[in-house]
C-alpha cells in the first residue's frame, strides 16, 4: 500500500539536505539499510502489532518497511520533528494506516490521544539519543514508557549505546542485538514493558 519505493534518489538527497541543515537532530547522512529494516520488523514483532509508533521516520524508508510488515488493520503513528520531513512523508504515502504527526517524541501520548489510538504494541526509534540534551532524552524515554501497552516493546537502533545507558533507569535492562550490514554498523536495543 505504500505509494513509492525507498530507492527514489529524491529521498536520499532530501535526507542528506536534512542532515546538513540539522546534523545533531538527524544524526546520519544516509537512511537505514534494508538489512536493518528487516531486522527491526522481526525484533519488534510488527507482523502481529495493532498500534505501532515510529519516532524519527525521516524521509520514510523505515516507514515503508514497517507498513509492509504490519497487518491490514494496524495503525502506524510516525512522529517526526522536522516540518520538511513530515511534509515529504505526507506526500510520499497514501496508505490509510499511516498517520504522520509533526512534533517531538516527548509527546507520544498526546499524539496517540489526538488520533484516538490505544497505547502502542511497539515503538521503534532511530532518533539520535547521543546528540540531544540529556533532559530531552529522559523526557522521550518517559514518554515511551507511558505510551506502551503492557507486554509492548520499545526498539531503538543507534550507532552508539547512549540510549541503553539512559534507558535502563527508566525502562529496566535492555536486550541487545546488532546489524553489521548497515553503514555504519548499528546496535539495536529492545525493552519490554
Ligand atoms: C537517523 S534519522 C532516521 C531516519 C529513518 N528512520 C531511518 O532509519 O532511515 C533520525 C530522525 O529523527 C528525527 N528526530 C530527531 N529528534 C526527534 C524528536 N525529538 N522527535 C521526533 N523526531 C526526531 C530527525 O528529524 C530524523 O528524521
């Protein structure tokens, strides 16, 4: 149901432009690889999820992979802080399961409430925890904890392990995975509520 393939050069250029304009917020010069997308789908159990939240969808490569994996009656709430990326996502996808919310991941519950969605079965995040102020990172982790349904999981993919150090006091110990076929290799952390 996604309306465009992730190989569009326009998306790659827009992603790079976003990085050049806001390097700390975007945190990477290229989008995630297909290897990483596939691993995230499996680790987060998206094939059986009903409400999924994506934090930091960027230009939508991961969003497309998540939508492909999700059931027909599921919903994906994509929370993106950049108005430009949010606008591109709205234009890129026609899938009725996707809701794009332009704002900060500090306010997940507000976004779920505005769209009358239940708490999330899975929250996936590629936002760079290592370059944001600690106070914002902790606010986001608390927002994640409040927004997960019992048994739901939070999956963070990162080049560094800041998110694990910050997340443990808020969410408990994480399970750790990795994907070395990504450029650069990425660590994946999963917490279950
Ligand atoms: C590394 S990019 C990930 C893009 C895409 N998910 C991927 O894996 O290719 C990080 C994204 O997080 C967004 N972002 C950063 N801080 C955010 C926040 N507090 N709330 C929501 N999105 C945020 C950035 O604008 C950027 O689109």
